[in-house]
C-alpha cells in the first residue's frame, strides 16, 4: 500500500493538533515543514521529528516527494496557497475557513476542476465518529421531528499583536474562527442551508468579538448559535425534537470530555460516545480519498454552502 507523504505549510500553533494525527497514522508520513525562515523551519522540524525543512513555501510545493499539503496559514492566505498547491499537483487539507469570499471559492473550485486535484476544509469535528453518532440519531427518528438546534462556542482570547484573529484584514473575528463550527454542524446534521438569517455582532476594530445568530431552515426548524472571543469557556449543543432532546457537551473540542444524553420527559439516557483523537478523522479522510477514491463528508460543495451562510450572517448583523 502506498504511504501518503505530508508537508505542512507554516509553523502555526494549530499544527500541534494535526501533527499527531499524521504521525499516528499507518497510512501517512509527515515528511516536511516550510517556513519563510529556514532556521525556524529546521528548529521546528527537529522538535517534531520531521525529516525535511524548507526555507520557503514554494520549495515545499516543488518537492515531488510530497503528496498532500496541510495549510495552516492565517485565514486571508488560505485561498492563494490552496491554488498554488493544487497547481503543483498536490492534494490539500486546509484549515477553516478555506475561503473568505465567494470569488475565492470560485477560483479554488475552478483550479480543482482544471488540475484534477482535491482540497478539503479542515472541519475536524465532522470527521469524528461522535458527530456521526449525532447524525445517525437524528436520521433514525429517535428524537422525532427536529424543531431546533442550539450551539455555543466561546472562550477568552488573549491579544498578542501577531495573532491574526484580532485583525480584520487577515480574516479575524469570532465568526470566522469558531462560528464555522456550529454553522457547519447544522449544515451536516440537517443536510441543507438556512432559508433566512438574523444576526447580531459585538464588533471592535472591524472584527466581531461575539456573534449570535438564528438560522431558519425548511419546515420552520431553527438553528441558534453564540460564539465569542470575550466570554468564559463554553461549548455545547442541544437538539430539540418532538420526541426528545439530545444534549452534547464539548461537540467541537476534546472528544474525551464529551458527554451526551437523550432526554425523553423525565427519563435521561446517557450515550456511549465514541472516542478517537479529534484530528485523526480528517487525516484519514484524506487518506481514504487518495488511496481509495472515497468522497469525504466535507467537499468543496459543502464548504461553499457553509461559506454562503457565514457571509449571510455577516451581512445581517
């Protein structure tokens, strides 16, 4: 069986989450990391036991021994380097958000079509078996007719000057950073985009520190979410149906901390939640596609629908 060789574009903090998923896989091998500073790249490679270090992003893309690129650059650079990676014959896993505009998405999809190469947005939670369990519960009718979904993801984010999340031009803000989680979860669970959106934002210096929104779907179903950089840590999801409620703690973060239960009247059934390293699913989904042609949950079509909802939330603030 072919071993998939990975290269990482940047030495971003998020890499520490994805690297173990690659290194633990029996189908993948982390071969290289690139930085614009060769000394930084070499030090990073040494600390993570990565064989190759590159002093430019272009050098990594030019290496024929690399099959797939993981992009963890600031948000505003994603589309540019997705396109460059695809054009050099690489497959791509890109951190969310993959694109910041529909024109960027158009260019990415056109490049995929022209080159025959593939990009997947890094919605790690959608590749985790615990999320697949929520989907199977909804699809089975266990909760009856679904009426509403409510989700929260908030935390206090420090403000170092070099953190792009605080800069509008770099695609900063709570909606781009963590609002994508409930929006993508609702899209996955319901299988459709909202038909209307209402939203409110607390903004400062051109970015939203907090965003709350209500999304209305077909049949009057609603999805509500609150995301914030300026609130105590909280992450949960509650799904209300005519026959019961599904309560989920930690739907987007450490799955080992996830507790889920179904409430029917006064009866509470605690669920056996599948355990798996949070980022392994997205890495293995790339391997499944590259080795067996299996289409993943997250396609560019799915990512486009999520992007459209994000942009609508921003326009309705």
